[in-house]
């Protein structure tokens, strides 16, 4: 049995050969989360009802906090997920 290299298995390149266009640019809205830390979140948003509710794309920081100033979030459905 001979093992094929990745190049042989996927052709000469694994990159797509066709160009795709950007369908939409979504601007994230700012919101306060948990104990009051700011989060920039692009969805959920009107018109994007088919996006899975557990698809998380939050942007936080950078924030400089002193000792004892860290803010957390209470229990929530996706607590413990890597986000």
C-alpha cells in the first residue's frame, strides 16, 4: 500500500481557484455584558435569523484593570465554552 502526499490527495493546491466577493460587511454593536464590561458583538442582529445562537464572535479589550477591578459574568448557557 502506497501512501499519497497531501498534494496528491487534494491536487496541486488546496486553495480555491475562484475569487469570491464580500456579500456584506457587518458592523459590531457595543453592549455591556455581565458586571458591566464592554463587548463588541456583530450578531445576533435583525435579518440574520439563521445564524446559530451558539456562534459567538465577541470582541473585548484591551482594557487595563487594577487589582480587584476584574469584571465577570453570571451563569449563562455557554459558560465554560472557549470563546
